[in-house]
C-alpha cells in the first residue's frame, strides 16, 4: 500500500529557524506561543523521521541513526533537521549518507538534500582526510560540492560549488594549498510538498543515493 504523507508540519517548522524556545511554564505571556512552538517542532521531527524510514526500507545494509532534535542544546530551533544512514561496522567518526532539510532562499520552498558527510562533533583523527577523498572522483550535475574553506571551524566560509570537472580541479589545488577544511558532495530533492506520497519521494532519494554511492565508498578507503 502506498503511504500518503503530509509534510506541512515539516515545512511550517522551518519558519521557526534560529528562534529561542522557552519552556511554556517559564514563558509567562508567551506560554501559548511556546506550546505551539513545541508542538510544531515535535510534529516536524515525526514526519521527517517517517520520511527517513521510508528510504531506509529501500536501502539494504544501511540503518538510520538518531534523528536530530528540533532544537539544539541552547534551546534554539534548528535551521534544519538531519539524520545519518550508516552501515554495520561504520564507526561514529566515519562519513555516512545524511538527509538534511533545507529551504531555498530564493523560492522559500523546502526540500531535503542527501549528502556524503560526517557528524562534526564526532570527528576523529582521519575523518577529514577520508571525507575529502570525494575529490578523487569525477563529478557532474545534479551533484554539487558544499565546501568549508579555512582550517578553523570558528572562522570559516561555506560555499556551494557546482559539480563539474573544472571546479573539481580547482578544489584539488585549493586543498593542496591548505585553504579547504572539508568537502561534502550533495544531491537535492527540491520542493517536497510536490510529492504526493512517500513512495515517490523515496524513489527520488534513491536516485541521489545511487549517484552518491561511489563517493561514499571512496571515503571508506584507507
């Protein structure tokens, strides 16, 4: 049976991005607003989890990790929700395939990207070296790079760069010069509201996984 789904709650929650959450019992006049805030966050996480599980069911050997909470440790609404898919035997500091919610700044439409990346707070000694092996492989649209320049996490610049051989060559040179910290490879599924059911959305995700798989496997090489 094809699963119907309604992503309205997930889309609506992106409007709370970077907003501070206060426990309703401590929010005073904002009590009702904070109760709604919490309700929206919980609903968004629930539908995102459902979306991610629909992909997991179609990926042999990959398993969902814990879905991010709807707010960070500072009780600020996350600008996106995310979750990683990993295989048995993968360590926590290795790269995986992640789903990440995003909002197109021009159209304000909400989508979900797939990427080969790692959890920053669990970085290990060889994580960056292995992640940046994604530059060893040829690339073309619809894949693209998401690059963090500078070696400092606190003082860095992030940039989206079109996936083509000219840009790959330039990034390889930048990497040799030490001006790049990490390179992710990404695939976007735009405007999730246009998908009528999880089956169709999952099929679109699978297209991305097939394109990303060589890059993911490259990060596993020692």
